[in-house]
């Protein structure tokens, strides 16, 4: 597969790989190496100029609006909304029970943080998550993603 934003210099060239269920893959490289571009191709946001990105035998771009039910992405700076911690996590599954939210929080290692908050999971996050550090915001967003329970989880710059 190949992708270029302009015809002069491909960002991705000769990329070919398959990921099997349960397999973990790390894509590493310097800034500008094409990691985020590869993520956009996998999500079907952009189409390769040569070749294809295929998920379960179907072109990634063909999934359209269904892609969030297949791939969850945790970005380096996830957005939190001005509501409670529980509601921010519940965005992953609006029908989730309080117990499911707590389990997702436990899996994301939020136990110590939540126990230190004045109202636990009912504590207000404040606009854009200002109450929390970058790592804490990432863990809250990770709990949201775990609640989504998609087959593919992508951690974009998780550290």
C-alpha cells in the first residue's frame, strides 16, 4: 500500500501487514514517519493512492459511519466533556450500567483517582477535563474505549 498527500513524496510506501484476532501490534517511528497517516488509512478516513486497507475482507473506507463500532482510538489528547466522570466513560456505551462503568474504570486503573475525588464517579470533570492531568484524562478516555468493546483498539501516543 502507498499513500501520498502530494505526488512528490509518499508518506507511506510499501506498507503491508495483517493483524490476527488477539494479536498486538506496535507501530513506532519518528515524528512525521506516517504513523497517524497509517491510522487514518486503517480507519478509512483516507484512501491509499496505491493498494488498499482491508478489514475482514472489506475495504476500510466502505465501513463509513460503522467504523467506530469496529475501531476505537485513544488519542494523545482525548477530549473530556463538562459532565461527570461516569458520564464521560458512559459515552462508550450509553446503555452501560453503573457497574459496567466501574469495571471499565478498574480496568483503566482509575481506582485510586476515583477514590480521591469528592464525589467519586459523580465528580464533575469541568470543561475539557481541566480538573485532571493529561494521564488521568487518557485513563478516563481509555475506560470509555474499553466500554465500547470494539474488536480493534488503537492507542495513538498512549504514553
